[in-house]
């Protein structure tokens, strides 16, 4: 095995490792954003439900 072949194999392994980390970070960020969107939607729904309940009790 020549030196260039060895460095090619090492380069491929390093590239796969870096890609693995980058994809993990991207999926973690996307999962966080998705949970944040769901929390915001539920918070808006709860806000309007509570507002409607308290508006009825004032009358």
C-alpha cells in the first residue's frame, strides 16, 4: 500500500467523522426548533382558551 493510498483512506475516515458530527448538530438544532414551534403553538392556544374563560367569568 502506497503512502498516498493510506492518506486517502485516512482522509475518507476523517471526512466521514466530521460529516457525522455536523449532521448530528444539524438534527439537534432542527429538533430543538421543531419543539420550540410546538411549544409556541400550544402556548398561543392555551392563552386564548384562558382569555375566553376569564372573559366569560367577568360577565
